C-alpha cells in the first residue's frame, strides 16, 4: 500500500487517467517510444557475459547526453564534457532549453492539429 503524503491530494490512478485523456496522447506515446529506444540501445550494449563495468560510466554519460540533447541547446550541451559537468548541470535554467525534439513520428501526428 502506498502511503499518501500530506501534499498528495490526488490518487495515482486519477493522474494517469488525466494524462491519457488529452488529445495529444499519441504524440506523448511516440515521444516515450523514442526515449525507450535510446534506453534499450544502452541496455543491450551492457547485456553481455563480458566484463562491462569499465564502460558503465562512459555509457551512462552518453545516455544522459543523448536524452539531454532532446531539450537542451546544442551549445550548452557541448560545454558538458565530463561526468562532473553533467552532475553539476541544472535543467531548471530556462536559458538552456530549446524546443523539444519530439521525433519524426510525433511531429507528423501534430501536423493535422496545427491546422
């Protein structure tokens, strides 16, 4: 059983239901599918009988940079060279944001709704 915090006023099922009710559900799902494919590629690289621990950190850095590239400006992303730089970086700064790269499928689904 999930304990409700004092700040939580809605049930998790109502939050999910609200998220699925919008007309942009298919666009959201296409974007999440794109993110899942990025994660899957990283996980498949690490699923082997060979010792992969030496490559774990560099693969994780690449994964985080791939995900950040979807909504952070390229100029800002190019300054994040080391793991320490990535750990110190704050995604809350609006000046570093760019238009979210939804992917081809999601953008095609948005086209009719913009007319």
